[in-house]
């Protein structure tokens, strides 16, 4: 490994370090950059053992230089599993945060979103929203911290926020869209649920439509089949035919 | 009485739901941190919701209007259909896109349209929507325009300056099919438009010395064909796709199982959409694009040219090419590892990495989340040789679920 980065000399805090004895004297840690990427994700996980795992990997890396490449090592497997879970949760956050508009007070429009992530990912994902929703002010509030953007600075905090009660009329248009873009002839409920796990449902404006859509699907398809093709075309069709 | 915006949204999203594509990935990476505007695209697209049909909702997929002067038999918007009609103004489409985007419902817009007045008039309005989003509103989200194939080259080119992706649908897998079911469309014109677009994309992606490359349809062009409206074999469909991929450098060919539509034309079969068949075609397409299979190889062992419905095409290929197995996971090259049923591209990359450290056994594969049960008949690993498994007559039964009939409605 050519590229290495230096890490501060006693990285994990005392409480995090309890799995291993502290280093006996000052020494320099060298870890491959890939470890930092991995560890940054791992420590966002809600598993209480995450710091022990990250710390153990750090120690093992001092003697096992190629540890990270050993993708069937149990510690690496576990770390990748945590990383994957954090990645998935982050991805779902990007997908399922729903902004609702607040009354405008200044020049910029203002929005707020309530989201319930599985892991401690607010600070990790907030810059994504900053890059995307740059021209509006917004707050993302969650039980695991919040993020605030005002057009100049992005601030994040770890404190649990409270759920705001806001109504946004545009949600109705979105619900209309959701109900109509669904093709009843192609019902695949399992597929939908594996991608949109129920744990994220409670904050999505569209999901309470789903039970009805599923229930009525068969009937809609049957109605469609039973209805004979009409024998009369609309008037403009006849006019068009003549034009040719 | 004029319909409200909400009523028209209902009609015009209903009309768009038969289009298979909702992808928003593969475009250039960009965001609004410098421009201070709205929107970003960061590599892979995001599905913001899933409809009960299991499809990802990533874009606001609507028609500008479902009035149409054409009469394509498979289409709910054909002029002879009694479907409810509606129309958005360009400004309304722009407004909906931006407001939906701000609430994080969508990645952007996928706009198509019935043809009103003539092709150029319709295309002009669509281009205007894309232009206004980009230039007036500083919008950097995703835009996919379904181009009107007969529109002038100049308009299609202008669309390319604002859209991430353009699609021109071939509609049906064979020319004869298009002539029969879409009498006002001409396969030759569709191909001409696709060819012209390819040339333009190639030309503008050549870096020049003096200027920065112009952004021009960074997510390329795609197309869609309807499956099951007429009797074409999978072999013919896949051959036609292979041609489209190589002649026009398409990013994607979408297969859309013909879906019964309200007030269907009488010349079409009234069946449940052949969803399994559609799924197998996508799998075959995937093998072609990412696994190094030739389209002809995939259907080679099938006398009627149809993919098997009860097992996936990769397994099907392996079962008819048993002499190529077992594959030694510690020595085989990447190409052959990719052909093992049960190994994905990621698995293969992990195997190649991990085997530098030690000889891999079945337990190592287990840790890579491979289903041992599925793959073990096809591989050799440390401590494992499949004893004559490959010669077993019942091998197929081990994998195949009992065959299912496609139900007639
Ligand atoms: S031109 Fe397009 S919208 Fe019009 S009938 Fe044909 S497929 Fe439908």
C-alpha cells in the first residue's frame, strides 16, 4: 500500500477503547485510506459494538497490512455488513425525506422535513441535501439529530428533535400522481415492500393509498377486460381520418 | 368545464404509466452548490417511492398531452380511443416538476406526449419545457424527453442541450409489427432519427482543444419495445436489441410487456401482460451487457427461439453447456467465473480479490453471501469437487420450480 494517511496518536476515546489495552508508549499509526472510509461508515451504525469493532480493526491493521483485502475475514465481513447497512439507510434517507413548505418570511422559501433514520447518519447525509436544495432554506429533523441549511451554512446537531406538525397541499398532488402512475395489471407487492420497507412508511404522504390500490387492482383489470372495445371512435378521430 | 390541475395530473400520469423506463442514473455528476440553484445528479439515480406494481418512482413521468393525431393500436392515447383527454401548458409542467422536486418526491422529469397538430409543434413545446427548467429556473435535476421521431433534426438537437436522456421508441421488435400496429410511423424514420442523434452525441463528446466539451445528452439515448402484442420470438427480439445497442450505442433497451389497456383495440390479444417473459428478456439483456454473453448464445439451445420461463437464462445456458463446468473458483478467469449461475459481478470481483490471499473453499463463498446450494454443482473449490453432479439427469429439477402457465384473463 503506497498511499497512507496518518491518524492522530490516540484516536479512539477512552470509552471506545475498552476492548484493547491502550498503547504503552507514543507511536504513529498508519492506516490505508480505505480504512478511514470504512471506519467513518461503521461508527454511524446504531450497533453498540461498532466502536469496539473499528478499534479492533485499527489494531489488527498494524500487523496485518493486507487485512482490508481479506474479504472473508470475520471482522472485515462484519465491518462491511455495518457499512452496508449504514449505506442503505443513508440511501433511504436521500429517497424518503419529504419536505413540507413553511410560510415564507424572507426572500427564500422555507421547508421542513421529519425523518426517522435507523442509524446516526444525519451529519453524513446532510451535505447531499445542501448540494441539491441550495436555493431554499430547510431543516431536516430526526430523533437522532438534525440539519439546518440557510443558504450560507450547513449546521448539524446530534440532539433528538421533535416531530413538527405541518400540512403541505402539494402532498395531495403527489398522492394523485402516485395513485395514477401505478398499473393495476402489474401488481407486485413483495417487490415494492422489499424496496420501501415498512419502517420508513410512517412519514411518507403517499403510502396510506397503497392498501386500496392493491385491493382494487384485480377488479380494475377485470373491468378493463370485460368492457368491450367501443365501436364508436371520438369525433376528432373521424375528422383526422378524412384529412389523410 | 375546464379540468383542474389535479384532474389533469390524474389523466396525464395515467397515460404515462405504460412506459417502462423511470431510470435517472448514468448522467453527468453535477449539483447546485456553485450555481445556488436547485437540483443535483450524483451518479446513480434515487427511487423516491415504489408503486404497488414494484416499479421504482424516480421521475415525474407524465404526458404533456394525451391528445394524439396518430392511431397506434397498442396505445391508449390513439386517436380512436375513447379515453379521457387532457393537456398541460408548458408552464404547468415546469411548475409541477419544480414543486415536486423541492419536496424531494422526484429526481426530475420524464416527459412524453401525444402528437398534437404536428410533430414539430409538439416537440417544440417539449423543448421549451426543458429549456425553461434549465435556463429560467436554474434546474440541475434529471430530464428525460421522449422525442417525437418525426420531429426535425434541429429540434431534437436542441432538446439534447437540455435533456440528460433522449429516447426514441422503436415501439415493436420488427418493422412488420410497426407497420401493422402503428400505421403512421415509419421504422426507417425512427432509425434515421436514432442514427442522427448518435452521430451528434459522438461528435459533441469529442474533446476539443479550445473549448470545454458541451454537455449534450450525458445519459445517452434509449428506446423501448412492446413485447407480446404480436408473435415475435425472444431470439428475434434479442437480435434486434443487439443491433440497436451496437448501431446506435444505446444505453438501454426497455422491454414493456404489452398491457391490456382500457378500450383496447380489437386487433390486440387480451392477455395478462407476459411479465415473466419480460423479466427473462431483461435478464438476457443484462447477461449481454454485463456478463460477456452474446445474444445468440443465450437463445442458441432453444429450438423455438424462446427463453425458458421457469429458469433464468444464465442457468438455462449452463445446463445446456455442462461440458464447460465445473469451474475452479481458485483458477478460472473472470470471463468464466461470470458464467457460473449464482455468481454476480460483485461476487466475481470479491473472489478475484480474496483468492490472492488464500485458496478459497465453500465456507469463504458463504461469507461472500453466495448461495452454496445454488452454485456448488457448478464449481470446484478448496476441499470441494462436485462428484459427477454435472452429469446428473435430475440437475434441472433441482433448480426449476414447477412450471407456471400464463393465465388468460
Ligand atoms: S404516436 Fe405515441 S401517443 Fe400517439 S398513438 Fe402512437 S404511441 Fe400513442
